[in-house]
């Protein structure tokens, strides 16, 4: 990941806080991919790398066409949120296990 910056922190009366983040396109794209993989893994769906997919199609005589889906802004934001939360959780767990 390239750049993620906390631009503002708003603390709430209940003790929680809202972070305002700025991230570059590469970072936000990575977080969307992490969010999508996270959802797929919870649904027991696995993603094959392109080379493995091509080999599977060739070996099974399947006629498969790749499908492209364009995300809405809301869908992209949801996946980004899931990806960010998942990544943050893993980092916190790693940090806690090192203590």
C-alpha cells in the first residue's frame, strides 16, 4: 500500500471516534479487493488466479467467458470499509500477539 493518512479524528460522547482517512487510488483499490475477498471467503467462494483459471477451463473443455461487473459508488464504499476493517483487525491481532 502506498499512502493512507488520517486527516481528522472526531471523538464522540460515547467514547467512540470517527476517523477521516485520505488514501491514494492504489490503496483504496487494494482495500476494495481485500473486502471482496473477505466476502467471498465467508461465502465459501474461492478465486483462482488467471493462469489457474485458464488451465482449468482448458483441461475441462469448458466454454467460459469472463464476467465484468461495475461497482456502484455505494458498493465500492462498502467493500472498501470491509477491506479496511479486516486489514485493521489483522494488524491489531498481530500487534497484540507480539506483546
